C-alpha cells in the first residue's frame, strides 16, 4: 500500500495516467480534504484547484483526444 500524502503541497506534477484529474487526489489524506472537484487542464497542461489553490502540472505527453 502506498503512503498517503498530506494536503499541503502547492504544486503537484501529474502524468497522463492521473487523468481525469480530481483534487484531492486519491493518495492524499482525507481528514482535512475539501470536496472532490474535477479539474480541466489548460493549453499548457496546468490546472488550479478552486478550493485549495494547488497547482497541477502535466509532465510528459498530453493524452490524445477522441474523434
């Protein structure tokens, strides 16, 4: 089992495997978490949570879209 992370990081690097992106992420502690919100990445592969202001940055290739 992986170790849970505190909800105190202000920038988190994510990979395509983390999509769809929701904050708080599954490996974060739940006792002090805000309601789950799904985030959409901008054109730079970044998103900011409106609850906790954590910034997420996609590292690596963006996933392909649907036709």
